[in-house]
C-alpha cells in the first residue's frame, strides 16, 4: 500500500477537561505504545518530511498545525486532539503562536489505531 493511500486519522478531544500528561501516557501505553513528551516554542516550523514508521501525536498544551501536501490538507490540533500518521506520509508541522507541548509515539508502521476516523479534505489557508 502506498503512503498516499493510507489513512491519516484525527480524533478531536471530546472530554470536559484537557487531558493531563499522565492520562495521555496511560492511554497510549494501553495501546502498546511508548510515548514521549516534547515542546516547541511559538511559531516553530518543521519542513515537510516523512518517516519510516507511523506516529501518534497528541497535543497537551498550545496548538499545532499539520500540513499534508500530498492530500492537500491542513489540520489544526488543540489540547487533547490526536493525529495518527502512517509511515511514509509526508507532513509538515507549525507550532502555534503560544508554542506547543505534545506527546508522541511511534507505531508499527501503518499508523492504524482503534477508534479513529479519516480526516475530511481541508483546503490550505493562505498558503
């Protein structure tokens, strides 16, 4: 299966409070993943790239914009939101003007996880 045909999945947070570090870590560990935490300052940008592994990315604080150029999609993640990105899918990242704190974990490669949904097409904004 080519990277462009694999599903990018987004799960928006629906709980009342934003999840804590320990809550997110336990959730991902229950899925057999090994999560780690990272921070970026305001407006930090990563160029478009891909990885040989899938990844799960959850925002704890701040916000993050993910760009998927091959799908012509831009997705904004807020605290508690989750992105599942399959191996080989090209993506770029921009931290919000407040910076961002995330929890990330590598998956076996195809990025598949439980209870996810395919993201709807979104046109890039002002790019």
